[in-house]
């Protein structure tokens, strides 16, 4: 594992590399608006995928590196993501643009522009909690590249059944909330939930290269 600070037009971002020995893909994945790269799903992917030929680059947006508690506007998040892209693309491998929550929206909005091979959307915030009329489906449907959505079954930002039909795959994590936490009395344990995420993402990457 290694870290690098990257200057972007939105400030200094940080990329934490979890390299694969014989990499075939790079997964660059960003965090949400309420947390950082310590999120359980991001850490699970970083722990599992490198052993299977996928280098994982965990990306911290400039606002997070600066110690701020509130994420900036979506356009500013996009600027930060564009700024780190040359670094994650430098190995010369296909790059999956990924993120959780707000980071998933960033990945969808910028995928075509940046030449991403695919998009991984973890806990895509389809709408604000309790406001299904304020849909962000257009961002997801407009990604323009192969897209995998991994969504908790009890996500208040959009349950799997709420998603429209479209050119993307959707994996449900039973009982999971927006952070993929599952209740103690759920049908699956927390470890199983994370295994679903890492296992299905790994399967999907094998279809990409």
C-alpha cells in the first residue's frame, strides 16, 4: 500500500494504492459525502481484489484531505475527480471509475468524458431519503459505459426495486442500509454482506478484462 498527494483544481486529493502483482485493471473508487475511504465496502474491495489482478486506488476528495466535514457542490467533486484521473490512468490499464454514494454519482457523470472502461456504483443515491420524486436516475442511465450497481436492500436513498430499467447490472445486498450495515438479526451476517459485495464485483471485473 502506498499514498500519493495529487494537486487538482479543487485542491489536494489523496490516492491510496492497493496494487495487484499482475494487474489487468485499475479500480479507482471514491467515497461519499458523509465519510471517507474507511467505509466498509471500500475497504473490503481493497482487501480482496488485488489478489485477483485488480489494482485498487482509494481516492480521497480534496475537501476530505483538507479536514472539512461537509462535501462541496457536485461540480466541485467532478473537478477533483478529473484531477486524479491522469494518476490512476498512468499504469496504462483499463480504469473502472467507481464510488460510493456521492462518489458513485461523480463516477457516472464523468465516465464517458474521462474514458472509463466501466462504472462501479456502490449505494447509488437514487433520491434523497423520503423524496423519490427527486430522482437522480438520469445520472446513472447516462454513464455510457458498462455499469454495476451494488445496493443495500434497505437503502433509504433508493431500494433495488425502485431503480428503473436500464443498461446496467444491479446486485442487492440483503438487509443492507446505505453503508451496507446489516442488523444483528438480519438473514445474513455483516461479513457475509461484504463477501457478497467483493465477490460480485470480482465476478463483474472478469467480464471487463
